[in-house]
C-alpha cells in the first residue's frame, strides 16, 4: 500500500530482508549510533542515498579529463611530464608530515 509524501505524491515501499556478518552489523551500528539513528533506519538511509546519488565509476569521473586532454593536443608524454611537475611542486610546498 502506498503512502503520501510531503508533496502529496503516493510512494510505494518495498520491504526486504538481508543477511550481513556480525562484523558488518557492528560497524553499521556504530555509524548509526553516531548519527543518532536506529540501525534499520540507518540502513534505509544508506540504501536510499545510494539509489539517489550512486557513486560514479572511474570512467565517468575521468571522462571530462580525457576530453580535455584530447582537445589539448598534448601527447601522453607531455601530459605525464606536466603531472610529474605538478606533483613535484606540491611536494616542495608541503613538508612530508603534512601530506
């Protein structure tokens, strides 16, 4: 049976049962406690968040970089040299213990 949301829309719900290890349960319980939520409520929050905002794949994250690189006309060697130089600059700016 549906339930009305704040906007008046009727939403359907699905009930599931999952099996997780005691270790996972313990870790999830700790995180739920930190957020002031009961474990079932916290797991529901995690599932809903993943459904709304899935983590992008590496290819999805790298697509704009690949596009820019291709459009720049730089060779792989030039890009590698550029990145290496940036890494050297950052390392020169920050002491090792702050990295």
